[in-house]
C-alpha cells in the first residue's frame, strides 16, 4: 500500500474515532468518573494524533516540500502551522492532567475536558482540510511518495 493510501485510510480511522469522542464528550459531565475519560483521551491523543502528525512530518511533508509545486508547499506549511497549534494545545492538556494526577486541584478536570473538546475540534478541522484539499491535490497530480 502506498503512503498516500495509508494516510487516507488513517484519516478515516482518526475521523471516526474523533467523531465518537466528540459525541461522548457531551456525556462526560454526567459520567461518575471523568478521570477515566481524560485518561482515554490522553491515550487517544498519543496513539492517533501525535503518531499521525509524526508520520506526516517525517514521510509526507518532506516529499512535498522537496518536489511539490508552490501551491502544494504552501499547503504543507499551513498544515505544519496547524500541527504546531494543535501540539501546543496538547501540551496544555498534558500539563493540566499531570497537575490533576499530582493532586494539586480537582477543578482542573473540567478545564482538561474543555481543552480536549477544543483539541478535537482543531483536529477535525485540520483533517477536513487535508481530506478536502491536500490529498485530492496530490492524488490528481499523481504525486509519488517513494
């Protein structure tokens, strides 16, 4: 399977999982143990979002930057900025949950849940942008990932 196909399939899986988390986040306030939800979200962010960004940054983006058109390079740079913004939010989320687990302040649970909702929205917007413009552009051009 080529890298573009693999990435498109990953996007479908990430999108489905994010959609599920987005829907369940509204139920978190009624849940007896929001700590479990936070732990699950943290695991999800590590396993899917960070891993996915790393793959794009190491495998896809360098190929586009080295031989893509100016338009493709511009899209990549914009997507990289989005990665940075999302990763900064993830850092904030991880800092909040670390403080919670260290026993400093239980009110941080709601703050972490709110921040996770914001991260999910950012990732969904980012994935839609890639799916809607970046991948079709590359596929139409027959872009090869060696």
